[in-house]
C-alpha cells in the first residue's frame, strides 16, 4: 500500500462520518464506474470481496488505515483467501 493511502481513512474522517466513508468506497464507487447493478453492496447476484474485521469500522474508521491486526479474514471470489480466525479456514 502506498504511504498516502495508508492514512486515507484518517484524513477523510476529519470531514466525513465513518458511514459516508464506507459508502464512498463501496456504493458510490460502484456508481462512479456505472456498475451499481453488480458492485458496491452485499446483495444476491452481486460480486463482492469481503474483509472480516476484529473491530467495527463504523465506530473507528481508522482501523482501515492499520489493517495489520484488525483483519481476521479475507474472502475473495467467494473463497476464504486468508484467515487468522480459527472458526474460518482458508479454502483456496
């Protein structure tokens, strides 16, 4: 990750709420690339990669600037790509 990206969520949090920041990274980003009918939401038939986090980014969005130690698992293309959580096993 580029250094400037590593502080993106902290910088944005000075002017936006955590919910607004998450929407800008998901729903709004999908609209921007005209893919809102298949990206940007967890919804049946949509394409999604997921992060399973130890903490709630709506309570502290800056955890996304410090992902080491906060990500429990990554689900990519419907498969568990990485996991530090005993309950979720890697299946790739």
